[in-house]
């Protein structure tokens, strides 16, 4: 397999108000896409992107989906994968993850820039569809990407995961008032936009059902913990990478073996189990403060990383329900809403409607890309582990043309953190097989 490096910096944009982000990116993009053909054809690939490896859960759903008849296009399994002939290109912007924390740092314009350049990378590969396999990127960038594609005269299909997840909630709601409590476990960025509560209310109304009681928890560390980011979890007795997760005043209610005590006497989370305890406890506290009288009986996995730890989430909810303080807040049986399969179904319907489904076999492998820091970039700051320095990462602004502090390379399995690699191998078997096939080509 040939090894290429693609700069992510060529379309960094000039300082501008939020409304100008798309138009400025388009100005730079036209130079790169001037020779690109505009007509879409069924044989073109489908592009999928996320802020890291979490979007591979959406890719897994696409690879595994068998919800339609491939000949009649009607709902119903026919024993064949619905996307069996499609070629997929995946981009994980690992160097800049997690996206969910940029809004808290006041960097929403820069976040939008990151999202647009992810989409532009895929457009340069001549995709016929762009799947935003990231809840935060959907919340902040869905309309931007559609507008950018319109201005570039590239009529690609653009699909995001939030609306699909909200439809999944609405479809399972009872018609009686006040019978459902819905928790949204997502990133800070996704929760800040209110995208899920708004979309759940809209989809519920369209389905003729009363909106459920919705509570949210914006996690600042769970996605990073799942990926093994040293800013959230470390094997060292003393952190060498600055801690970026929640700070506890007391270790009560947590596993002491999964905590580290800071010099100021506060406690830092240092295990996946403790991140889950923290976020789910906060979710239930939010539900309690809302005054809702119904327990949470379904939880939306509002970050594509979270389906990788579904079993652990259910186990933690059960653990919390056994505590008197939370018993009335959690239903005995909780349903997890994973937007991935719903997104895959929407992709199938959209391609079918646009007559863009590929119906002939291809021997071309799926392609996987990942972003990494560029240590040779001017002014870039890296931490001891070689990642972007946390202060530098969240200190950047939209408006620096030619920025090249990260670059895209093929996603070699060895580039994934050990924790992420193990989760993909264990839970995403179709993706793991595709990645290994690509590696052997």
C-alpha cells in the first residue's frame, strides 16, 4: 500500500465572524477542487468522518446493515449486506479530538473549521456522500457542510447522526403523556447546542407523541478515556501529561484504584469505570434537578465512542440503581439508543432515492485515514507523548491560512492507542477485518 501524507492546513481560514466561516473555506477549497468532476456516479465511494475512532461504530453499522431488500429496496432483510458493493473511505481526526471540548474553550469557529476541513478531505477523494459520524460535528457542522457543498456545486448526500438518533427515540416512545425519561450522554459540545432535546421534541411531535422528559450530561473525558488519551488516563504513577478530566473534591463513590490524587489534594479520574460512574451519576443528578417524576428508561449514546462501552454503561446504571439515592431515577430495564444503525438506514434510503447505490462488485478495499500532529510545523507545541499540547490545541483560532500543524496519514493499526485497538478488535469485527484487509493490500 502506498503511503501518502495529506496536509490538513491548506484551507485554514482568515479571521472572520461565524457567518463567514463557510464562504472563506470555499474560497480556498475552489483552488483544490477546480478540476474535480461535479457529476455524481454510483461507483464513487462513500465518505465517513469523526473526530477520532468513535465513528468506526457507524462504519461497523454500515458494513453490517441488512435491513433492506437489495433488489426491491423495500424494508426487510434479504440475507445480504445492504452496502455489500459500496467502497468506504473513513477519516478520524484523532490529532484534534475530542471535538466536544472546543465549545467550552470558546473555540466554536475553530471547531467549525475543523469539521469543514474533514469534509473537504473526503470531497477531494471524490465521494458521493458524506456521513458525519460524530454527534458534535453534526450539531455544529451539518448545515455548514451542506452549504459548502452547495457553493462548490458538489451535490453530495450529507447525513448526520443526531437526527437519526432522535428518530430512534421517538419511534420507541409510548403515546401516553409523561411515561418516558430520556437521558442524553454526549460531549459538552453536543449538549451545549441542545441538538438532541430539540430534535427529540421535533421528531416526537411528527410521530404524534408527547415529548419525553429529557436530561443531558456533557462529558469532558469519557471519549478521551475510551481512546486511551494520556490527558485522561495514564499508566504512570504521576501524570506527565496535563490532566484534562473532571476534578473531584472527594473520592467517595469511586474506585480508589482508578483515581490519582493531585498535589492540591483533589482527585483525578484515572479509569474507564470511574469516568462512567462520574458521567452517569451527573446525568441522574440532572434528571433529579429537573423535577421529573419518571425514571430514565432509555439513554441516547450521543457520542460515537460510547457504543464501544455499551455493556459497561448498562452495568454502571445497574450499579447506581442499587444505591438508594438513585433507585427512583433509573428504570429497572434501560434501553440504549445507538444512532449508528439508524444512520446507516438513512444512508441507504438517501442513496436509493438519488439512484446512487453501487450494484456491481468492486475489489477495491475500503480506505482508512487518521490525522496525526505534524512536529515540523512552525509554532506547533507537542506534549511528552507526542500529541498536541492541550493548551496549544484549544488555544488555536480560525484564521491562520496555511496552518499545517496536523496531517492525514493512512490509519495503520499501530497508530491507534492500545486501548482503542483492543476495543475495535473486540467490538467492531467487520471494521477490524476491513482494516486488516487494507493493510495487506
